[in-house]
């Protein structure tokens, strides 16, 4: 766990107005944790922005974002920090995500990594064998466990409030790369991501409708024309998948269509993505 890390850490937990006994558990069992209690659910990105701002104000060299359903090994932080120092061109470094038991790769993470590693290398990584390559560049890795150097945060900024939950990590990865830095996976550092792989296909499609259009159309790595056309293309693909149950997806499809039919507003958003997103405005 983070408290037993081989590197000294300051642990900040941001609670998004939990309705269960999460707060009591943290206060009673983890008194060394700094707890921030939100009075409303601010979403993934905005909650992270609160902790990131505190870290930057305290002159932290790095920020390590960790999901509530993920946990680290004792040497995880040290390995990614050392790797970052040796490879300053990387703006995001993510450890390999194992499943909750640590026996194999997390299924969704395996899909990301499989785009960049061959079958043999992927199998070695799943077996947690040492890899002399150490780090590989990827186009995207989800933000369940991210190391962010503070210099990158000051350059790129915070998560953007356009994304409430999901899509913010796609957007941030694109912005990091727009600013000339890489996104990478540390092949010899590991976290455990304890989440079920059973997917509710209806909810999954709804999530995609609400996020894919937005992170594609605001991708600063692409020209406005290219991003805009790609977003419309994906809109119609998603609409086609949703048409068997349009009553369920109608509002989400309508919102995303309205979003795309405002090119001036979209251009303004894209301009923001190319700048450092102001901390105080987005928490």
C-alpha cells in the first residue's frame, strides 16, 4: 500500500460525497491520510484537481494518481519515479496494471498494451518477468495509476471540466502529447487494479456516447477539420449501435449532436486544450 512505499509519500484522499461508510473507515483506520470531503460528487477529474492543486502548492516533485480500486507494491512508486528521472521526455508514466489478485494483466489494460507489445512480450509482462526495455511509449493508458511530474502539470494544467467521469484521461493524454511529451508504460512496475471485468453493455455504450465524441473533437493533436470529421463519423457509428434501444440513449445522443453542432464553442474548447488549464477554475 502507499503508506508502506519505499519512497516517502503524502497521501491525499478526495471523497466525492460518499453515501456509505467510506469516511468513517478512512478516519478510523487510516488516520495518517489527509482527507478532503466534497459536499457533492464533482466527478473524477475535478476531484483529482483538488489533490493535484494541494500537491503543487506544497512543491511536490511528483503527483501519483491512484484509483480507489487500485493498490501498489512497496517498490512501485520508486520504480516509476526513478524511470521518470531517467526519461524526462515522458509526461505520464503508468505502471503495468495487474488484476486484483496480481496473477495476470487487467483485461482492459491488456488491450491497451497489446497494441504496442507482441504476444511474447505481452506474456512476459503478464508473468511479471524483468524487461530490459523498462518503458514503452503508448498513445493512451487509463488514469487508474499515473505518475505526473509537477513540471508537466504546470505546463499542461489540470483535468478539464468538460469530462465528468471517463474521457478525461484520453483528453489529458492528448494534451500531454500536444505539448511535446510522451505517455508511457513502465514494464517493471506494477499495480493491482481490483475491478470486475463483467461489462454492462448498455451502460458501456452510454458511457462511450457521452465521452468519445468529446475527446475526439477536442483532441489538440489533430486539426479542427480532421477532429471534427472523425467525431461525426464516430457519432453515427454510436447512433447505429444505439438504434435498437433509442429510447434509452436518446438524451445522450441529442446532447452530443448539440455539442457537435456548435463549432464555434468547440473551437473555443480546443483553444483551451492547447493552453495550461488553470487550476483554480477547474476544481
